[in-house]
């Protein structure tokens, strides 16, 4: 790079050619058609003038590209995962590039429109663009590092402007380049967040206590961490594990708090916990910002791992108690332990240990370092896989990742709970299971953790609701690094960690900050640091698929360990799961259900129908692509003359109905009957071409359904990327074989209706819109709470329906959205 007179970095044209070629497959690449706009933007902003001066150039950038790529923007906004994986962002970037667009370019468009809205004081435009800009700025932050990008604006400037708009602050649009974080210790450099260098800034004393008993090299060492005033958080973990462990503790004063740590060590030894190594970490000696003073989660993790003396370690955050017999089961003398070591001998591997959150019970520790009490710890320590499955099904426990990040859609926990007891199957792990992963792996494979990924938990939500943010980022980044190093990520069977809802967290979080900076800004800072880190990683070896699993794992592999079969499998192997065998053989029901455990909506559907119900696409995030691939051969295996109904899994209920669904279907005289809706979603501009078809409910002959789904798959993007649009096109193409259920004789879609339009008569639900009984009710959108829930309550009150226990038992889970997430 050479430096312009304005103090900004720019890229000479001769270098640009090779630079663009080098990043053609990266998130920073923009098609050649964007080059003129890039030069115009750089020339305008590079003059170091405020918005009134470069107003015309910003207008050009904003007006030319915003409307042109609005659909691209909406597509990215539809990706609701807050901390998207590297594979997700790379896939979005590749898709945009193919369409003539790019992530970095759209971030610049958002920045230009934001500046333009600010200088013209268009509040509505500012709010609209700010919402769009958040994801673009985070995902492309690595493209705007100072001295490292093709654009004359830095990521620090972009986020400062975004924060100014959000908080109504004065904004300097002509500020100097601002780096995201400082990489040099003891050298003050202005940055947005704080220090992110590799050099340690805290005094560390490794192994100040223990072990009293020798730790053998073939043992698995539990590695965890906490703060000096919250030692009780890890005590229950150690009591359940009852084996080799390494604990890193952050304290305010190493010398002053050493006696209390020694006293704690004596209490552990008195309980028979004699293989514990304790290390201590002092306060930061170099803090550029409040970020540098919060709980140093990744530093503590690294210190604990460094102090472990065995080859294998289990990394777990404070308060996550190992399941019953976990340490024993992974020992080398047990079948599971022998199997995982055989897998490690065959290929570099890291094993994901799933985690759960339980409700309503006492904590595993009260967070009082002095007492070390652990109410409820014995119950957690004795919890088996069967116990956890029962808790999840009853709504008394949820997968931890699904609780803190519902839109991540993790499914590894479900495969673990569904596996046969004693099964030695190791499934590949997909990227949606890497939000807050815990790993069992050899220390030799473990990369040095990025030490600047600190922990942060929203104090208003860390104990009883959603809100975990910074704590998992270091573990998530480690998963990306392991993949980049060619390590296969596999699910450890018959093992989990569990945390109680009421547990506190170690000190050093947002509530300890002196600043008034809003929590959401810290949350975005973690996004920025995460994407800055993963943008520096090389591409994973092999041909990584869209799911993020390595190419080697896509081919099942089996081998014998002793006399037992050990299998390494792809993340998904099931095609069809029968959920219940019905008493009425006239119809078969299929649901696309990624989650079948702990789903209140699915429970209600199963209880309400008399037919056999099957689930497809279990454990997949991209359910429609899966359905197009798997449903046709499944349907062709069904009895040819028996109708099949395909309905949404989580918002459909069958009410008592005097009409025969099969007779109503045959009365239409068509091969396929599709539900009708009052709205045209998601492409409103297409309403004049398409009917109001609702894609969530349809039925037909197996062959006709298979032919239609295969036709949609063959058309690809030519008929849209949304399943609803695909189905619109199918309706128009097969107009002689498909009919809509406009009279709602089979399917009633609630969206666009009012609760007053439905009443209860003789334990049936009657629609005032049609004057007929409601059979299949599809509570799409917010009507799940606005219409369906009140109807179920009224049926319950009248003694017609026993669903209250089901409806009240289950909390948020991976297959169920909250109203705010699904409202249109």
C-alpha cells in the first residue's frame, strides 16, 4: 500500500489486479462491475471532508446500488444467526458475487446511505439503513482493516458512525482511520474496541496448587475456569468428574488471594479430589478500554490447558457439570474411551460434548467462593442420557445452544439423545452446532486460543433467560481454527454437560463496567472480533460442503475396536423417522421436522391426528433443500393409492372434524390439493401473477407429489430460492393437476384472520369465514399465539381438549420461534 495525502490508505491500480485475483473467492471480493463505484467512493471520502462536501458522491453510491441490490440485502437480513459461522458468511458472499454483488460493497452502500440519511436528517432512512448495516459491517469487518483494504474507510469508522446514529451522537464523518483493535502491547494506538494482540498482559502463576496425586498421561483432564469469588461454580463440576482437573482462577490480587485459594484446595482434598491443578491469573497490566478489563475467558482456558499434564483434555465453562459416569466412560479401559482413541489414531479429531440447561432446580454452586456449597450438584452429577431425554421432553431442560441462540438451530444434542445406548457412532458436527461448543480433544491438536476473546454475559439475562454473548466466541473461533487445520469435528456419544438456570456467573462482566456503553454494542464488538479472526484463517483442507463438515466425514467409515464396531458417520444419515403409528390407515402424514424432541407444537400435532406420522429432514438447517432431495424417493416408496398429507411440524393442529379429509381430497378431483392463504408472501410484487398459495399444508398422491417436488428441484434458482415461490411456480406449471383449497374444506390458514372469526361449538372449532368446521388448522405467523393458543385454552376450559400440560411444559427450543422472530 502507499499512503495518500489525506492520511488514508489506497491501493495502486497495478497492485489492484493481483489483489482482486487473490481475494476472488473471499468475503471481500467484489465483481469488476463495482470498480468504478469503488474509485468514486474512495475519491470522495479520501478528500477528508464532511458529508456536505462529498454529498453528491454518496448519493451516487447509495442511489445506484441500494435499490438495485435490495433483494440481496433482504436475503442477507433473512439470515438471523447473530454470530454467523465462517461457512455461512462465505456462502452468502459467494451467492452475492454470483449475482453481481458483494458483502464489502454492500457494506459501503449502507455506510454511504447512512451518511446521506444523517446529513439530510432522514430519521426513517437512518433507522432502516442502520438495521441493514449491522450484519454487513460485522461480516465484512476484515475487509476494512486499516492499511489492509481496498476502500478508503476503516471498520472502526463505520462502527463509530453506526453507534453515533443509534445513540443520536455527533458524528465526525471525516475522522482518521480507526482500527478495530490494537495489536501492540505498551503502545497506545487508537482503536474501536481495545487490545487484541498475542502478547500476554496478565501475570500468570501456573500450577500454584496440586496435584496431590499423580495424574497419568492417558487420563482425560477436565479444564475449566472461574473468578476468585466464585469458586463454588466449579466445585460441583469437580465433584461429578472426580478425576484429573485443571482450574484457572482470575483474582484481583495474586498475593492477597493466595491463602483463600490454598484453603479451597484443602477443602477439595478433604472431599477426595486430589488430582486438581489450580493456576492463578492476575489483573490486566495493559488496558486500552473497558473491554480489556472484563472476564478473560480465553486466557483462562489457555492457562488451564497449559497446566494439564495429560494428553487429552475436556474443556468446559464454569457451572457445566459432567453427566453421570462421563470421566469413567472416556477412560482408555472402557468401550467409548477405546473407540474415541481409535478414531484419533485414524485421523486428527476433536469431539463435541453437548450441553443442556435445566430449569426449576437448585444450582450446582452458589457462586460464593468462600462456602463452596453446591446445592443440587448431586442431582446433576447422577444425571444419565435417559434422564436428560426425559427432562427435555417434559420441558424441564433445553439444549444450551438452542437456549442462548435459538436461530442457530443446533441439532447435535438431538442425535446424542436419540442414539441407541452403547452405540459407538461418532457423527460429524455441522457449523450450526458451534455457537458455544465444549471439546474433548488431544492437547497436541488444540491451537493456541485467541487470548483477546473475553467473556461477557448480559446481567439481565445470564441467570434465567437468553443473553450469552462473548463467553462462547473463543470456543467458536477455536472450532473454526480446528476445521481450518483439517481436524474432523465429531459428536461424542452418550455424554453431555449440564448447567442449572439459576446459576450466577463469575465476576468481570458488563455489570462491572464503569462505562454506560449499551450491552448491544459489546455484543457487536464480539461479532467484529470473531469475523476479524476467522478472515485470517486459511480455507479448510478438502472440499468442505455447505454444511461445513469435512469431505472425509461425508463417507461413512467403520472399523473394529476389539470386538465392537465403531462408526464415523456424516452429520445426517436418517431419511424417514416414524413418529407414531396411527389407528386410521386411510392417510399418512409427513412433517419436515428438524427437531422432534422437546417440541410442544409437534406434540400437539401428534396427539391431534389419528394417522401414522413420519418425519423427514431430521437435524437439518436447510429443510427445503433437504425436502427437495429426500422426499421424492421416500414418496415413491409409499403405497400408490393412499393419499399423503405434508404439513408444517410446529404450527399445525388437527381439530375434531366431522368431515373425512380423504373424501374432501378426492372430491376435488385433482392429484394435489394445496392450502390457500389470504396473503402473498414473501414476494408481494408477484401477487398479480400467483394465487395466495400457502406452502405449509398440502396433500396428494405419492407419485404426483414426488413428480412435483422433482420438477421444483430441477428448476433450481429459476423459480426462486424460497420454498413458497417454488410452490407458486409449481402450481402454475401443473395447473391441471393442482388445486387450491379456497373453501378451506381441509386446511384453514389463520394468518390474516381474527380471533373473533372462530368459535367453539360442541367441541369443534367453527370458522365464521366459511361457516364450516375447521379441520387442519395452520397457525402461521403470529397467529400461533393470537388465535391458536386462545382456541386451545377455550377447548381446555370446556373439557374438550387436554393440551394444557403439553403447552405449558416446553420452553423455547430449536424448532420453535418466539413471536418476535416470526412476525411478518
